[in-house]
């Protein structure tokens, strides 16, 4: 099997001496371990449609908050951090183009939220304000935690990771509130938080709230299968993707 080229989104981070683009190595390592070739995509003026001409698939990574102004939310919450209008604009258009072109896409954490906003949905600005903290979705901005997720048995997600309860690495405080057009929730935390969505019109799109890149070495292999599904779809001719991705 040829190694498909997978675009991996990045974000700004100020370095000791100069600004730089950044992405945690765990995302890149997961793509490589699953047979893909990662290509880093810095936010900016690049036309996402033109980028997709050269890519076989896209990985939308986690990162800072989406600006609440994009979905009519209240800005200025004490927990809000690392908003970047340039990144928001780039990734919203990127995911719209991925849908239009049926480009295989894995959207992780912030990536799921970008998808929801791009489809006209909105987000909880700070999840603990809504559901409390009986289920911890984030310990701090510096480290992740774990909780269980329930997966819809007949979903495309279940076709990849199985329908049994899934222990996931969680690291977020924004979350899906109102679902965007055409999106369907297919996984939930114990407090009802939406943990994954699907879109019927794009059978090779997986969007999840947790961080499988932190769990690809786990013995059961369930988290790694998400990256393997992305890579497999990226080398599958578009006419065959509906069957290969487990679409209903």
C-alpha cells in the first residue's frame, strides 16, 4: 500500500526567541505509525481548496479555544485561552472543503468543534458551567485525564473502534452544544456530553472529542484504529469509500 499524504493542522506558539508553528509530536507519530506521511499545515492565507489538491487526507488537531464570536457565544470567560482568529478561519474553511471534496478526515478535540461550528452549530464556552464536574473532561490546561465514552452501536465510529464502552484521554473545556446541520451524535460521556459526531454526506469523516493520539500504544489497539481508518480511506478510490469506511 502506498503511503498517503495526510495534512496535519498546526498552530502558533511563541518561542523563546521568535514565533513558530507547532503541533504535538504525538499526532505526527500516530499518522506515521498508521502508514501515512504527515505534512504540516500552518494557518494563514493559503487556499484550503488548493491544498487539498495535493493531499490524500486531513487530520484536524486539538489546540486552543475557538473564538466564541464565531458561534454567537459570550467572549471573555476566565477559562478561555489561546484563541487565534487566523487559525479559526483557516480550519473552518478547510473542513468545509474536506466535506465538499469528500477528503478523508479525522477531526480530534478542537477539530470536532471546528466541524460543528463550520456546519452552523455552537459550543459550550466552558463545559463545567453546564454539566458540572462529576465527569472530569480536563484536569488542567497542562495535562489530560480519562473517562468512559458510550458509542452508538450502528455508527461508522463503532465499525472502527467497536461498540463496547471506551476509555478515552480527555483534554477540553469547550464542547458541542447545538449540533450543526446534518451532524449526528454517535458517542457520549456519562454526563451526556457529545463525544463524537458523523455526517451522512461524508462517509470518510470521523470527528471525536477525545485524544486517540495519546493512546495508540494501548494493547487493544482501538484508538490506533482511528488513524488506520483515516490512512486506509486516504488510499481508497472515492467511489469505494462509502463501503470501506463502514457507512450505513
